[in-house]
C-alpha cells in the first residue's frame, strides 16, 4: 500500500493489471429503442428510467384526451341546454311584466 503511493509520487505510471474487455453488441443491445437513465443523489436517492412511448401508450393517451374533451363539451352543452330555458323564462317574465305594467298605468 505504501509502495503504491510512493510510486505515484515519483511520477511513475502504474500499468493496468488487466486489459479492459470489449464486448461485441449482442442481440439484446441492438434494439432500436433508446433508453435514458437519470440518477439523482442527495438525502434520498432516486432513479428514473425514461423510455420512448409505445404505440399502446400513445393510444391510451389519445383516448384519455378524447374522454376529457368529451366530458368538457358535454358539461358546456348541458349548461347551455339548462341555461337556455331559464334565460327564455326570464325574458318571458320580463315581457309579461312590462305588458302588465302598461295595463295598470
């Protein structure tokens, strides 16, 4: 242990104990899909694995967006259909009130 430290201090470079092994790409590594890994260190270690979106995920995402859009349109249409008779009723009441006001003057 002490000799290694002395060897580095003298400017000598330590030769590697073994050569790195270069592995040829296997069939599992030649996939067209890319993956990204994100590591975060801190008080709590977290690891995120980010993969490309699959066609099924795109289908589910589109279906969810359509469902939310349908619900919003339905709510606005329902509010319009409920509000329309109320507004019409208020207009009729106002018209009748103006006629009665003219009659009793």
